[in-house]
């Protein structure tokens, strides 16, 4: 692992239309805003900060970009307390100790140079993504769950696409990865971090787009039943509940109803009975209070 003189931006998309077409081959249906933000992030070599409610396809966008461009996905899952050793790199201390013992009476300066070398370095997601020369998508997932200190750690990487290792020098990306940061907006991110990123907000899709998504992911679901699923999910999202159904849960519910309909799916009249709706609410609502609210508001008692 050596420092490079400069990094290259090698675009993967030729236009926003190309973004839409390539992402569609993976099953991801991108709207105009998503296609534009993805194209600019790729073309300009800028990180893309994607915010929105949980389950609207933020993480899936990174997977789709990787699949559509033939890139490898490197993911850093953020959580409270994540530190440099888990995000950037750490030294293999056990191996270093063995090397020191094996060195015996060797000069310390020579030994030190040996043990602080690539052989003893454990690369974590950020260093891995920066070091790769192959097409790479770096996903920094749920950055809002990490401590503020983690944002400071990212500033050098997102500004210069470089990581400084005191014992070895600075590693500069030879080929910039496409970088996506996702956030559920559980806390406000620093202006310094936002300044280094393009920004995209993904909300729950409108009914037409959600029907397209459902048709793509559950192709055997009759159109009339798919329309009813989307309608009811829209009603549920309008209720005063703790966790609104995500797109992934809409897809799960479509598969659930498809498995439970009697007769052939084509013969279904598109109506979901109150009994079936009540029995399957647990597919789309994951808190007891939300289920009780839905049963009450939809008059399913």
C-alpha cells in the first residue's frame, strides 16, 4: 500500500438518462432528483449525502449503483461509539509482538520500520475503499448514529480522498470511489461535513412510483391488488404512528398477500378483507401501539 501522487475520477455514468437505465436493470427505479444527484456525485467525484425516513431506499441506492456499474461495495455501518480502529485501520498488535520477539537483539529502528509496515496493518472500510484501484462504491451507512467525533474523522477523507497514517505516511486514492453517506436525520450533521457533500433527500414515493416498484419486485401480484396494497400503505403512513411503513415493507406485504390469496392471483378482485388486513398488519407495522392505532383507525375490530 503506497501513497499515490493524485487520484483519478473515472465516471461510471454518461448522463442522468444512463443512470436511470442502469439502475433499472438492478430493480431500482430512480426518480429525476435521485438520477441527477447520482450522476453529479459520479461525474464530479463528490460524496453524496442521502437523507430520508428509514426504509425509503437510501442503502439500496448504494447497492444498486455498485451492481449497475460493476463496482465492489465497501460498507461502513455506523453506530454509537464507532472509532478510528473500526472505521480506518488498526495495527495487528499480536503479530507485532511476535515479530519483536523474533527480532531478538536487532536494532530497534530497523525493527520499528518492519512492524509498522503494510504487513501488520489491518485495513478497515475507509482505508480499504481509498486504497482500491478497482471501481468501488463506499457506503457510510447511518452516519447520524455515529458520534460527532466520527464526522471530524471523515473530513480529510471526503475533502482530499486521503488518509494519513502517522507511521507510514499519507495514502491518496488512485481512483476515487463513489461515496454515499446515509442518514435518517436522527441528529443534525455538522456544516463542515455537509459542505463536502452533495445532498439528496429521498421521501416515501408517490403512489404511482410505489406501484411501479411493487410491480418490479413482486411481478406476479395483480395490478388491482397492487393498487390496493399501495393505497392502504398510504393510509397507514398518514396515521399518527411511531414507525411508518417503508417501501421494503410494502414489498413484503405484497408478497404476503400474494401467498395468501385463494385461487389464482389473476382471478383476485383486488380487495383485501378486513380479516386478512388485520392478520397481516404485523408485516408492515412493527410496534404494538402502531398496530392498535391502525386497527382502531381503520375500524378493523
